[in-house]
C-alpha cells in the first residue's frame, strides 16, 4: 500500500476518533449557560460554530427557536440533534441541574430548565415543518418513556392530529420491534393517543 493511501487512512481514522470524542465528551456547561442567557438571535447565532455535542446543539437551537419561533434553521437543528442513546437522554434530563464550576446562580439553572421544559413543544413544531424527520421523531418515543417529567407524548398527539395519515405512514417505516414497543408502551398512532404520560399528566 502506498504512503499516500496510508496517510489518507490515518487522516480518516483520526477524523472519526475526534468526532466520536466530541460526542462523548462532557458537555461544556459554561458554554450552555452563555447560550441560554442570550436574549437575541444575534447573540445566539455565533455560537453555532462553537457547539459540538448533541446537548450543546440542542440548547443552541432550542434557545434560537425560543427567540425566533419561525426560524427553520433552528427547527432543523433541533430535529438533527434528537437523543439516540440513554446517555444522550440523561444529559438532556439533567440539563437543569446544578453543575459544579459551571453553574453560578439559580438564574443559570432556570434558564437551562426553560430550554429543557420547552424542548418537546419546540420539537413538535419543528417536525411539522420538516415531516421527513417524523420516523426519527416517533422512534425517539422508545427513549422518552425514561423521562418521567417530559410531556413529549402530549405534543406528539398534536403532531399526529395535524396529519394522521402522514403520521401513520411514518410510523409504519419503523422496524417491527420499534412499532410493537411504541404501540404498547408509548403512543397509539391509529388513535393519536398517548400511552406514556408525564408525571404532571397522570
């Protein structure tokens, strides 16, 4: 194998390693606090080049969407940052917690809590704008049941009722295992009816 090919392979492996580390590295809560404290889109948008992990992207695009509800880039960013693992979900669930050396006041906690609390609603708005993400949105329900405080399925009902036929078609693209689990434990797509409810809705 030529030196050039070996060099290309090395560069590819290094890039993959850096990308994997970025996703696994602990979130930068100082950065998250700075983003959540923004009161204008002009304050938020420059951070787009600084965020790396999913939680950082979630906070960025959620805050962006809170400040500019009609922004399509923010909606697309939220959908592309959906948690896909238990670790990613845990990071989202603990977003409002006190984080040593990063959280300075209750105001910091309240700002990040607002992002966490509004995220399911913002996500529901986003997926109605970009229905191609519906399968991923529906599949997220398998993780959603781990978050007792999330009202994900309440907003999912709104998404389903806005276009039941499209919702069911997206549901049927999921694997048989995903369909069975979601139908039994999370959400009935045929009736647009939540099965899993947040603690506040029980």
